[in-house]
């Protein structure tokens, strides 16, 4: 893949450029923004977190350290604030000391696991085998049409799969790690008769563009991506469905862009602020998600996960306690295909490398009508997190169900139960919305998405090693 260098962002922050631009949407034919990564403290046009309200009395109050009569010198204010600032720096320093100490322990444990896999399967070697062709199930036409959409805010190209265009409101699916759009295969088939279903590959997950720089995976940039996808597909709101990391993104998006989310379905993933507070009070949750500490280290996680042909990822996806029941070899290859390409693991792991940068997070109130599905046997998240999430919700806006025999991958392990809950949750919405979904579409309608669609088989990068 040819690389495109943006003017105001490092080369690593742009990622591989997909060569075929012949069928981009009309929305994307304008000038591309100068950077795929927005500097901290700024907001890209059309994306990012909401800017401060200029009418706020806090902004009219003048600079900190001054009063109406100038009686409070700035030096005195600085002196008064010095203990608080020192305490905050000490707290952050202690946090990172604990994080990197835990990362060293996790690296030792996962290093032993990876080495054991290599010794048990010496023919696989210490590297992952690159997959030179997409498995057949990844290009199954019954799941929908493949296309690419340029994002207005960043200029990045995201890959998506779409079905049911014109059948109803937009239902947008956000996947987790270590997966991709294919994790929604059952839902794409189930809901395309009444919805326009779209499953995206998030930034960093090939064949979507994958910037290498860690700062390209901050929460505000990821929020801008989701906003650009909804508007770029020609809609003014959507039903947002997320699992794992996709669930975390969905929670945050519903807080900062509530007008773009009519309903939300969240599976096996807590809001960031709830997860932070819960972990502080329940230390055992840290052990369930110990891999987060390993992922704070540079380069080593990618190396360990790829050893013995990605055996750690294979075990996570197929293990009796952690994996997906009845996952076929072809379906497993559908998840490993993108990770096996050069740099395929760096983008997804960069999501984790940003999670401690905003500590501590402010408590947030959740208000968008939401269906929450949780597995009682989830090996990564404790069931008690559901109660912690409920405590942050506006009463009457959350419907939560704990599936007794389910683990972490509910959309694939228990699709029938998930679909039943979703149809019931969306029943009144379907009754009040026209089948055409015209009330959900923006002024641009569906023209952008239609022109952006293209068969995945025809893309030159999908049939060869990247």
C-alpha cells in the first residue's frame, strides 16, 4: 500500500493509504484535511468532542488568579494552588509507576506463555504467518457489500460492510478486540430486512487505514470517526450497537453526541468512567483485564501476540472458557487475516495505550435509551459491573439482561438470544418509523454510501500480502 504523508501530522500518524479511489463518495471528493491526527486541545472541523460554550460564566470570569479589583495577585493564587498541583503530579506519577510495574509482571507472564507455545509448536517459529488472501467467509456476499468511506475530520479511509440499504433506519455496528466487522455477521443477516445495517472496521483495523502513532487513537479522534461515519452515510442519527471496545466507544459517543444516537445496544463493555471507579473499589477486576498492562509497552505486545502464528490470539478466540463456541477454522482466519499483515496489530493495541492518559475521569450520567447485554460467565468483566452501570443511568433509560450461560462474545455465541432482546427493545421504534427510514436520513440521503460501495473482491490490496 502506498503511504500518504499529511502536512501537519507525522508520517506514522497517517498510516497505509489504500490505492483505489475511483469509487469514493461525493462527500469525500473535496480537499482532504491536512492531518489525520488532531493536536491535543483542538477540534477538527465536523468532529471531536464538543467545544466549550463561549457564553459560559466560567469563560467570562477572566483569567485565573485575578479578581474584579485586582486584590488577588497571581503569585498568591499560584502559591495557594501549588499543593494541589503537586498532589496531582504525585498521583499521576504513582499511577504510572503502578501501571509499568504491572506491565513488567504481565510481560513476564505472557512471555512465558508465548515461549511455551513456540516450544510446543516449533514449526510455527517466533513470527506470525502473513495471510496472502482473505478467507472465503470474509468476502461472503450474503453479509453485504464492501466499501470504503473517507472521513471528513481526519481524511482517513474506513472499510465497512453494508446491507439492507433503503429498508429502514441506520444500525451501526462497532466491533471490539481482537476482532473486526466480521464479528457482526449474524446481526447483519438478522436485521437487514428492517434496517440499513453497517459494520465498520475501526481505524487501525486493516483494511481501514491504520496510523502508527499512539496519539492517533485518543478518544476524541475515535468519537469524530463515528460522527463522520454516521453523517457520511447520509443520516442524522442511528441505532448504535457496540461490543467490547466498540461498547466503550458507544458509551462515550452517546454522552458527547446524544443527538446522533436514537437507541443504543451495548454488549460486554462498560463506560470508561464506570470501569475506572469500579476497578479502584474491586481490585480483582484488574486481574481479569491484566493484558491491558502488557499493552502499555512498546513493540513487545505485538511480538508476543504474533509468536507461534498468533497462538495467544487463537487461544483467546477459541478457548473453552474465553473463546467463541463452534468457531470454524475459516471464521478464525477471518479475524487473523488483518492482524497478520505488516503493522496489523499496532493500531488495535494503540487503543489500550491511551486508556491511562486521562486518569482520573469525571463521573458521567448516561441518558440515551440503552439495551445492555452481559454474560454471566464473562472471563474479562465481572457481573457486578452491570449494577455499577445502572447507578449512572437516568431512571427508565436502561434495560439490562444478564445471560446465564454466556461468556464475552455474546453476538457470536448467543445470537438468537441477543436478537430476541433487540427486536423487543426496538419494537416501538419500528412501529413509529416508516420502513423507508426517510425520517432518519439527512438532507444528503443515501447517495454518499451508494457511491462509496464496492465489492471487496475487486480491491487490489485484498488478494495479496500487504
